[in-house]
C-alpha cells in the first residue's frame, strides 16, 4: 500500500478528547479543612472515558489503524472547536478492504482508551495519519506485545506523552531493538500494567529526555539499581506498590539525580534509614514528597525530612505515628518539626501559622522528661524562650449562682439556675418566703456595684442577663394592697 498523503487543516479537536493518566484515587483532606479531590491524572483531570465508540466484541482485539479510522471519521468525529490542532488526511491509494477512509479529522491529542486495541495495523497508515500527534492515550486496551506497541510509537515522530495503563504487559519481554521507538517520549504512564522492573530500566536507558514516569499498582517490592542514571526525570509517581524498605527508595536518588517530585503514597514504608549526609547527596533537588498511608511511626523519621536540602512540600496523612493526635495537634506538631516546608498536606503554611505551631510545640512538651525532649524543642526554646502554659479561660455562661435571699427579717442562702426567667425565680422563691408569685417584688443587689438595688420587673427576662455572681443578693418585698 502506498502511503497516504496528509494535508494540514485548521480543524479543532474536542476539549474532552484529552489523554488521561489513571492513578489510584487518593481522597485527601487538607489540614485547612478542604477536601482535595481524587487524584486521577498527571494534570489533576478526571479520567476520560470515551463513549463515542463502543469496542466490538473481538477476542483477538483490533488494530490501531482500524480504531482511529472508525473513531475519527467525519461521521463519528465532526470538526468542532476545542484545543488541539487537527488534520485532514486523504489517502492516495489503498488495497481493497483497507480500513482507511477517504478523510479523517484527526487531532494532535488521541484518546483511544478502552477500544480493544491489540495490534498496530498498517504502519504506513499510522505514519501518514499521526505525523502531527503529540499525546496518545492507549490505556485499558489489549496490548501485550511490546513489538506491536513499538510499531505504533515509531510511526508517530512528534509523540511526547504515552499512556499504556491497564494493558496486560506482565511477563512481556521488551527486545532492545524495539526500545529506540520510545526515545522521544517525555511522559510515560505504565500504571497497572505489571510491567517488570527490568523492562522499566531498559526503557529509561533509551529515553534521554524522560521527565515524568508513572508506575503505580505494579506490585513492586524490590528494585534493582540501574547503572545508568536518568538525569532528565523530574517526577516519579510510584504509589500503591509494596515498597517497605528505605533501601529500595534510596535507589531512586542515584537513578534520578534531578528528581523534583516523589509520589509514593500507599506503600508501607517503615522508616527513613539514611543520615543527613546521604540524603543530601542522593536527593539534592527533591522539592515535594508524598508519603500518605506509609508505615512511618517515629518522630525521628519526620525530623529526617529536614535533611532533604530543597524540600518545601510534604504530604503525610494516614501514617501510624499521627493516629493518636487530634487534627490540630497533628498539623501544629508537623509544622513545628519541619521549619523549611511551605506546604503541608496541600495547605499553605503561613508565617503566622508557623509561629503559633512552634509556640504550641514548646508548650506541648513542657511536662516531658528532659531525656525525652525532641531536638527541635531546644532550638525553639532558644528562639521563643521557655513559655508558660496558656491560662484556661472558660467563656461559657455561668449556669448557677449562690445568692442571699432577703425577705423582711429572714435571710437564706439559695442556689439558683441562671438559665431561668424572673418568673421562674419567683416560683422557686414561693417555697422560701411563703408569698405567692403575684404578691412579691424582686430586687437584684450586685455586691460589687455602687448602685442601689435593681428591680426585676420583667417576668420573661432571663436571669443570666443580670450577670448575677455568687454572693449577690435578691431582695423580696411583699406587695402592698
């Protein structure tokens, strides 16, 4: 088949036709009280489920060329507004029965997730139709042959983003001759593929400008180190695996010397074992780390986060160490332990919040024995001095008061409820002064006031509004007929 000719046209792809990066959902509640939504893509976008085209039931799967020919034909994908430059491709010739249409409206961002793709199909057609494509989402397909994947990728010369999530790649061997096809990729997503770690290392060695790598849900528990570093990688997303030993995490430092962001939540990491010198040498550029739902259970591990020289953002929820603390205690103690961070669990740490947290930290440890005081305590005492405990002030309204009741020559001590009304007090006094409620006048005498008695005229007025205190007096005067 002779290659089709492609003509650029200013057609726009739908804004919903964007590649998605499926990563395990992490519902995060920031310490400021805001819910940070489920993390489902590298850009924080929801996973796109394309419903414009239901894959046919085919045990052998379908070819890449068949799918794009059907999905992006003018019948199924009319020209419409949205980001992403599109092309119209007119094949010059083709064999009888070729899936290629006379024209396709093809965007530069292809979302082909869940389409039953298992093979590449005609490579000449891929080269003609996809010469301008920059992002390709092939997640949830039936691709299990790296040779077929390389046929697709090698014929898309401008491809920078590739998502292969949830394709059955467990045990599949990547031949070295196929790796060259991936050399132009900048962002690679291999979530839930069970791709072997050796295959990952082979890909890393052949992708000189790889910037982002997603390896979630692949059941990694131990990792072999690579003899060749990947200095271009900035982000490693390796959540929901089985990494428990810091010795495995340490390997990321030598493999990715420019690593900026490390996301490894939902790994049962037990501790951070390296000292300051090693952490500074291995992770000189790390600015953000996510250790949600790890196994950290010692404050010493939290203190070691200070040894990463550029770390400014930390996410640490759901760890055993913090389970017994209140929300306020967790955030305050964490902020005080990490003086260099500017964001904790997605919330910005303000200057005033840091001051309050550090002062809270000092008071929290006032009753600790000297041998149990953390190192940070002494540095904060140097900064603020040894603070006194805060006075406990109860601002709740008083419920009761002990007053003296005077009626003619009679004086009695009476405990009264302050949440009742004047009418309620009169009813209580009938048992003391032997007068009916309609036969008495009441006067309130504030023992600390220079003013005279205040008549309690209004039966519906609440007693607490008089600010009655213990020792004040209630004067009962019989009404004259």
